[in-house]
């Protein structure tokens, strides 16, 4: 679910690539080999504030209370 209205951003391409790879790798690890594994990547842009938001979500087990 990607927002087609996001303008070109002035960001460090290599750093953002590392961020995206880490988020997606973590989501893949979180869902493991679940039969119903889902990973959703979405983006949204608010033209009023100029804020672009990228979200990576999964339906994995999450972080245990002990690890929190």
C-alpha cells in the first residue's frame, strides 16, 4: 500500500537502504515459517506537514515480555 503522492526526498540513499533491508529482514525472521505469514509495507505522505511515513508490519510473534 504505497502512496503515489510522496515527492522525491532528500535522504541518504545508502542509509535508507540499510534501514529498509533491516526492517524487512526482521519482519521475515518474525513470521518464520508460519503458514499465514504476512508482511505489509505501506507509505503515506501528509502534504500539510511535509511528513512521509513508511511502515513495515508483520503478524509474527512479537517481542516477548522478558525481552522488552
